């Protein structure tokens, strides 16, 4: 897949959720100046947005670690967006939006990753999508999924995701935007989770200082 960033290496033994690590601007993250406003921040929570692709092996490897981190994260609003580059991945954008709307979670996402990368299924093809859903009926109701997938609310998501992808200048996956201003650099999964948490802590401290 073009435009994939990340390092595919075995992860070391470390505390993935450790926040007391040193992170450096220009190495671990960059700053959007001025902060972007494309994705709204919910209340006092820190918005963390992952730009990923179902065709990205690095995103697949990160998924279970990200899911585990989200369960421990406090005052964080995590959003996941399938990138749309030059009109590509619009079908997967709808799958992503449907998954988010139905709160299907990691099991479903991992099944999509597996079907796309290991089984070489093109889930943008309606017939192959139907076959995939039937094979995974234990984790998703095919009828409910397709009803949401074909809804008016989901139909606009590919355009919306393309706008987000362009607004944040996303050139590789996975990339995280924290608090609308911090952009993560490519890293091994464990390190990337640590950087995200450190940036969340940084954003929360900044929010407190403004009060």
C-alpha cells in the first residue's frame, strides 16, 4: 500500500501505557500551527483521532494495543478515520463509519484487516462485503450492518473523511492527531501508544493552565 508509514519490528518489553516518558517535538511529534479545527473536541475531553487504513499492516498490528489503551485512558475521546486519498478507499470509509456508528470495536476491525490483507478480499465490492458479513455473523449482524452502511448518514462519510485527510495533510498511516494540534511521528506500536498518552497528558495540563 502506498503512503504507509511506520516501523514493522518486534516490540520490546515495556509498559505500553506509561506516561512519564520524554517526548521530543520534531522526533516523536510535530505541532500544527495554528491548531486545526476540522474535528471537533468534545467538552473537556482530549480528542485523539487516528487516521488509519484497513489496507495498512501497521494499523492492524497497532489495533489491539490501541483498543487496550483506550480502555484505560481517562477523559479521552478517541475517533478512528479511514483515510481517503484521491477518491481511494471510499468503500472502506463507509465500513469504518458504520463500525464507529455501531460501536463494533476491535473484533470487527481485526476481521476487516484480516479479510483485506490476508484473504485478499476487496470489501469495497458489495458482493464480497456481503460474503464477509455472512462469514462473521457472530460478531456483526449483517442486516443491521448493511442498513447502517446504506443509510443517508453514512453516505456522506467518504467525502467528510477525504476532507479530514486533506485538512490534516495525512500522508501515512497510522497517524494520530491529539487535541487538534499534535501529530505523531511513525514509531513502533508500544512507543506510539506511549507518545499518544504523553501528548494527552500534555494537552490536559494545557487545558488546566488555561482555567
